[in-house]
C-alpha cells in the first residue's frame, strides 16, 4: 500500500498548479479491516453536519468551514490549538479475526499566512484512540498531537498522523513538508512540500496510509479520525473546507 498525496492549488490571479507526492512503503497485510464499513462525505460543513463533528480546543465551524485554530487576527491567535474529528468510533481492526481494514480519505484545506514572512505551525490528519483529546502543552510544532513532555516517547503515545508542516523545528527536515508520524512528533518519513501558505490557495489531499509496521501494535481496535492544528508565536490560519472518508472490508 502507499502514502499518496495529490494536492492542487488555485487562486484568482494564478493558473492552477499541482503538486504530486507519491511515496511507496512496504506493508505486510497492515491494511485496515472492519466488519462494518464507514463512509461519509462532507462537501461543506453546515450546521446539521456539526452533529457528526466533535470540536476540541479552539476548533469551531463558521460559514460551512471547519476552523481548527483561532482566526481573529490579533494577539489571541498565537499558541492556538484545536481539533475537529468524526464523532463516531471507526473500527481499525477486528479483535476476533485479527483482520484489518483499508481506508482512503480526501479533504480540501487552506493554510494561510497572516504575515508571509512569519508563519506556522501546521495541521495534521490523525488516527488515535477514540478517547483521545488535545494534550497539555501541545501548541506550536507539536500540532495539538503530542505534549512537549512526551512528544518523542514512542512507548507512551498512541497516534498515527499525516502532518502538513509549515515551520522548521529542530526535529524537522525542512520548513514545508509532509510527514508520517507514528507515536512521535518526529516523522518516520517525510517529503518536501511546495505549499501555497503565503497566498492561502486551496489544497486538495488524497491519503492512503500504510507503513512497514503492524498498526494493530500501535492503535486499539476502535479509533478516532480527524484533524489537528496549532500555532505558536508565529501564526497562520488552518481551515478544512471538505472531507470524505471510506473504509472497506477486504475479501
């Protein structure tokens, strides 16, 4: 299976450009399996769809958009942390059969710099235990995923994420990159990402996630799926415009 991200950007003054990232990882039947498949499609986030979305921290919805961090362009937008996730547990694997399920997800998002010369920190699509919530001290480069005390403790954490990182921390390879995180804020694999954060263009991402690890050893049977984002002393806007998800039973 592969981690596949195809992202396209557009605005009114530039021709549409595209970014294609394709990384292949070996996998030994580490596919997701579920006796009951999960499928949903939020083309926009209207008030009725909010019944299916859980908000944590600073996240909220407005005008059909999920806003993961504060959007008031003043001092309060610094060190903002928020999550928005599907409010039902998703079955990652079947304890009885020990089988797993395959999933794909697509979302459109905007990461826009308030000051094009100083922006951060990024957003992530995450999978975690269903009772997962925002850890303490997880602003800035920790992206609302890990606390700064345990961000590198792979034995303590239970979380898999695909991060879209816009700020170079000491553990990051470059300022703008896409990374796969397994129980740690330090990605196990990364690829450079030519983002459009400075002009705030819309990006589309398609993700199929696998890695050379048995996810049954990382995550519980039922998980939470969603998005997390954070700012530090440097700021940007993190908005989710649409989101679809499909998990399928393997034969």
